[in-house]
């Protein structure tokens, strides 16, 4: 029986190099945008050979989306605080951190525009970033339904569209900073909009 050797040397994907490439991808995206980003420029910024990129990802699109997914999806992981209000406060904080991140705030508008011109890219973004984030949001809302904080017939799809809307519009489109107290006021607004019986005005 042939024993398969454990890969050594260049065949091993070293975490330090992967981290350097990840940082380089985010830097290049923020500076150049998706359309002008090249594997050569990423490799040069990361201080590695281009082959190090291709050992990890077969194409620019897969590289970019893998990096953005690794960055974006964990930010949607909201812990179960035991109440819908607590979960929404944590969600607002996570969305704020996502939209205002020094890299992502520059990357997001460009990537959105690029996706509008590139259906394959748009579908990949939805599959690798959009859907995983929505699944986590849906889990939060289902917990609230199970606790009796939200109606059982809540339209989950509409609720998931609505939750990030105010912050996206304010931070991503209007570019307006959040006022003191905005976080709490937004959560009260969301509670009423979702039909929760736990808003302070109920």
C-alpha cells in the first residue's frame, strides 16, 4: 500500500502568508476597486509570489469573495442575549462596525456597483456573503418568535430586508454620522416595526 506523504515546504498553506494576502486584498480593494484589482498587485503588496495566491484560490473573484466572506460573515454572528431588544442592539452594533470599517466602507460601494454590471459576481456575493448573513439574522428572529416576542406569522424575508436598511441608508448612502442615542432610538423603531410587544411604548 502506498503511503501518502504529508505536504511540506511550499505545498503547505502557511497561515502567516494567508493573513498577509488577506490584508493585501482588502488594501488593494479599498485603493483600486474590484475592476482594477489584479493578482499581481495583491501578491506584490503581500510580499509573496503570485503562485501563493493561486494555491489558495483559482481566480480573482474567488479570492476576493473568500476574503470578504471571512471578514463579513463573522460580523453578523450576534450572540443570544436572551431578549429581542438585546439581540437588536447587538445587531445594530455589528452593522455599524461593518458599514464603517476603514476598508469595507470604501470597498462596499465599489463592489455594489461592480455587481450591478456583473451578474455572476452578484450571484457569488449573494451566495457567499448575503445568504450566510441572512441565515444568522433569521435565527435571531426565530428565537424571538419562540420567546413570544414577535408574531408567529412575521414575514421573515421582509424583516431581514428591513433590519439593515436604516443604517445602510444613513452610513452608506447619506454618509451621516450616528447621533448620540441613535442606536437606542433605532432599536425602539425596529421593535415597533417588527410588531414586538417588548418596545418601551407598549
